[in-house]
């Protein structure tokens, strides 16, 4: 059986705790796909958005260095 998990930094987890008014444990269990409630799905979606923002930031920094 494949284990799904979204790995994000502790800073991002703390941000999710604040945004969703959930405990750190609830956020972690949502990211580990233990919970599948609507809020858990929203937490996972937001985590993916935060990761995408980080990717974009890194790509932009790389482009600036090349110029």
C-alpha cells in the first residue's frame, strides 16, 4: 500500500495552523492523509499552493541570477 504524504516546512505548517485555526497535530494528520474531512482537504490544497509559491519564488531568483 502506498503512503501519501505532503512534506512541507515547519514554517508552512505553522502558517496552516493559523489560517485554519487547527492544532499542529491536526494539520500534520491532514498532510499525512489520516484525516479526509473537508477541512483536511482544504489544508492539503493550501499546502500545495504554498509549495507552488515556493517553487515560483525559487525559479524567479534563478532567472534573476542568470541575468
